[in-house]
């Protein structure tokens, strides 16, 4: 529906990245880790991409 209305669609990881960019949170990783512990599911490659975008993971970091 949002796309049909011409609105941008942002997922949870996108919201966390925006919060870091605007200074509302210091780090994305602890929040993603807690979401995963609570049962939130997201593809591991998306987690890796988000952490790379947040400069919290290098390309060879296999923690996520």
C-alpha cells in the first residue's frame, strides 16, 4: 500500500540505520542482537549488509 501511494518503505534495519545516522543511537549491533535473541527473524545477509552500512562490521567479519 505504501509503495502504491508513492511512499518509501523502510524495514526495521533501515530504521535502526537512520537512528544511528541521526545520532539517536550509538550502535546498531546491540539492538539487532537483542532483536534476534527475542525471536525477530531477518536474513543473515541483510544483517551483514546493515552492519556494514553502519560501519560496525568489516566485509570479512563472520559474527552475524
